[in-house]
C-alpha cells in the first residue's frame, strides 16, 4: 500500500556538511521534475554543496524561462559528462520518480556506483532502491514535498524567487492549475510562495499560454477528426496515426495536454489518447474519481502512473489497440 516514508531529519543530517551532490529526475521531464530539481539544487547551493542536475532527456522549451535551467545537463547529449558527475558525487537525489528503470541508462549508472541515494517522490509503489526517502502519494507534486522539506528544516526564509518560481511551476503543472491532486497543503504552499513574491499569473501565462500555431491546429484536428466518444462508458478516445504525424510534423511535446480536452466534455469520466509511434503505440490515460486508469494501463498496456493519470504502450495497429480498449473498458469503468 501507500506507505508514507519521511526521512527528512536523516536527509538533513546527510547533507549537513558541503558535498558533491547530483540531482536526477525522470525522462521526458515535466514541470514538476524540472521545478523540483531546480529548487532543490538552489537550496543545497545555499548550503555550499556542489550540485549538478542531470535529466535523462531534453526538457520542453516552455520551461526555458526558469532561473537556473541553463545549468541542467542532459544525459542523452552528454553521457560522458553525466558519468563523471555521478562518479564524483557522494549523494544522488532522485526527484519525481520512484524506480531506477524510469531513467534507464542513467539508472544503471547510478546503480553501479557507490553513492548514497535519496529519493523524494509522490508516485505510488516506490521501488526500494534508495537509502533515505521522502515518499508520499497524497501530495500534489514533488515540488510540494521539496517545499515541505525546506519548511520542516525551518528554512523557508531561504526560499528566493528562483526556488519559489520553480516550486510553484511544479505545483501548477502537476495539478493542472489546481484542478486535480490538490490538498490543503498545496494551497498553503501556493499562498506562502505568493506572499514571498512569486507571481502566479506570470507563471500561468508562461506555462499554459505557450502553444504555437501548429500545436493549436493539431488540437483542432484531434477534436474534429480523431475523437471517438463511447457514451455508455463515458469515455473518449483520440487516436493519431503515422500519417497525422507526417502531415502535422508532430514533434515531442506537440501533443502535450491534448488528452485533457476530452474530460472537458460534460459527464466524461475517462480520456484515452493513442499515438502511433514508429515502433510502438503509446497511450495516455486520464480518469475522474474512483475509476483507475492506472489499473488499466498496468494490466493491459505495460504502464502505470497515478490512479487518474497514467501512461502505457503496446504494439500492433491503431485499430487493434482501439478494439482492445473497448474490450477491456467494462472491467474498469462501471456502465451507467
Ligand atoms: Mn510529479
């Protein structure tokens, strides 16, 4: 089950004296992965640690405005430098993921090295690869956990604009602007950051009003031509094929967030976004309330994530995948 692990004191003790620290987060980093990494790095640097951030793959351009983002090292483009950093680090802090498999080659690198591994994460069912951790699935984001870590150490006064904006970014992106996964603590953190001068409107505008024309037109194409509604199971499916990818010149990040539009339809409970990639078919799944798309992703599409937001993949044709979805839907979504 979702056990809460809270080694705040032990982590603070481990980081009491200046050390070489590597911060790593997951592949295809989102606002929470990037925000928590930048915030933690900046906080540790204030304590004279030497800190490097390594992300397995490139981050989306929209986060380019964040202070401190230029320091990030991308493993895919600089594997040698990444290895050097891991080798000389005595502590590796893993943020916003809970299984070394999620960072593939970088994970094996860390696994092979004799470092202290600290994990701070909010996903369910963590793998025990860490020495110390803060792990709880009932908070909005890893950024919220980073804030709580700083607060528990009684050091909120060290939160400057760089740290504050990074934390707020992760909260905004992981909650979809406070629409899901919030708890009272999330609002507390947001209120505290706002009181410190973090401009939430500026961040919302930077993060969410950031589409280019191609992306907006692609969204229109998805909704007009590629969406199917299965009324009795209150489910919507959008599927993009290889031809769509060529026609719209779709690149990584261009399809970000499209799945969420399905749930804007009245009485929809499940949204599934299917994309035909060169070798695999990728799925993004969203749901409301008690319906667990995580279970569906885990059981049938080799994936996982959160109860209401999951991902997975499979093989075959788009048509076959959609038939499969329709076949298994009744096992996860009660008929109305
Ligand atoms: Mn997260």
